[in-house]
C-alpha cells in the first residue's frame, strides 16, 4: 500500500476511535454530547471532511486518560503526513486542558515543539524545549532539539552550551557532534580573524575529536593565517596520512604553503608523491598550475591524466582536460570521441560528493549532511 493511501486510512481509524469514545461516554455516563454529535462525526469522516470532524471532537470529547493517547496519535499522524496546522491544533488543544497529568502535559508540549520546528517557528520551539529541560523524562530530547535549532541558525556557541548540559554519559555518545560544533565555532572565529579564540575552540574540539580529520585541517588553517607555515604543513600532512579520504581537501593548501616558503624541492616531491586530485576549482587551479611550473605543461597534463584514471573525474578536472583536448594538448591516446563525450558530460555533472550515511548527493562539500544530519560523512 502506498503512503498516499496509508495516511487517510490511519486518520479515519483514529477519528472513528475518538468518536467511538464519544458514543461510549454517552451510553455509560449520559454526560457526553448526544448521539447526534457522534452521527455527525461519522458522517464527516466518511465524507473526508477532516477539519469538521476535528472541530467536533475537539469541542465535544473530554480529554481524559482514555483519549489523551488518541489525541497524541492523531496529532503525530498529521505531522508525519505534513499537515502541520492540524497537528498544532490538536496539541494546543491538549495543553489547554486543565485535567492533564504532568507527564501527559510534558508529552503534549514535546509534540507541539516538534510541530513548531517543522514549520520553522524556531522561537516558539526553543521556548518549549527550554521548558522541557526541567522535565527529567524529556531533558535529553529537549536539549537535542535545542542543539538542532542552534545548528540551523549557525549559533555554534549556543549549541555547544546546550550540549554541555547533557549528562556525561549522553555527551560521550555525541562526541563527534560536539567536536564538529567546536569546529564550526572555530571556522566562524577564523573568518573574523579571532585567532586566539579559534585556537581555544579547536583545543576543545580535540577533547572530543577521537580522530576527526577536520580538527587538524582547521589547525592548519589557523597556523597558516598566523604565518606559521611549518606547523600548517605538519597538520595538513597529518590529514593526508590519517584520513586519506580527505587528502583532496588539503592539496591546494599544501601547494600554497610550500610556495609561501619558497621550498621548490619539497613542493616537487609532494606533487610527485600525492595521487589524489583536488575537486574544488581553486584548489585544482593551484595544483595544476604548480604541476606545470615544476614539471612543464606536457608532463603536468600526463600526470593529471594518470591521477584522474586512478581517482575519477570532477568538474574542474573535466574542464581542464577538455581545454587541453581542444588545444591539442593531449596525446593521441586520449583524442577520441568517447573521451570527448565523457569530459563534456563530467564537466557539467551535479554530483561531486555522496553521503555514506544516507546516499545524499551534492556538488558542494559539507561537513554536516543536510539530509541525514551525520557529520563528516561525505566522500
């Protein structure tokens, strides 16, 4: 059964369950509204007049221990099916009822916070999550919700502060997230040229990093900005060796650093040894230009071809090789229609990175997957 049919079917079942409760209440206690409301409700459900059915049971059905779970289930169903306004109405109605237990009210508040978050009402969501931070059963979930909001708003210090409120055991399970939050803060500080604060943030990231290559990558960026080129080289080479999947990220940085030092011999050795190919345009230009300067254009082009055969194409690589082909700069081995077609196709490709967690494809490199939320999952 497709999702297109599942949601209406589940909705009808829940609405009928609530209306059945209305009927039973009338039969048992004679305190509920007359059967006319029950018949109206059934008619609304059968005619798919969902809003009218909701209005009826929100007004007519008393919220008690027998119906709270049905209300919550119905609200959750609306949210999952993308009907956020209806979900919000259900949960707001629940919270407004005075006869809820503390646990029931906390549950309804948490559900309403998720409704608000889905529609982007982040201020309201934040207030509700903060309220739930004082509720033991929802403290961890509320803090995770706050962290998600602050990540969305790029408020990295607030995200860190929120996560540090977690119990030690919970923080330990989120070490990678916390390390990356410190890295995000460090990047922000580096952009503002607040180097001392950036260094403090990166040292904090080290406490949680557990082998995360991004920390060394950013330490290299910090040292380079401060003019400590040898320290930057050590950091970026460490990234190459300990995180081969990130090697392409530091090639341009290493080329620029060797050039800043004027160390042509070390640069030539590095270019000869490194088999990865930069995927970003600026890094690729730095690398390919350095190859030409050190080895000459003909040898440089051959080296690019050899490495591309090993590692695959990217848009900058394809554009470069297509230019060489048009300028008759490639050997006859490469001058055939298949290569031309492939380069044209690859030059305009939209996928450069894929998340190993969820398979999300993207042209830009992300440290944090916008689809599944994993950190350092793009390769």
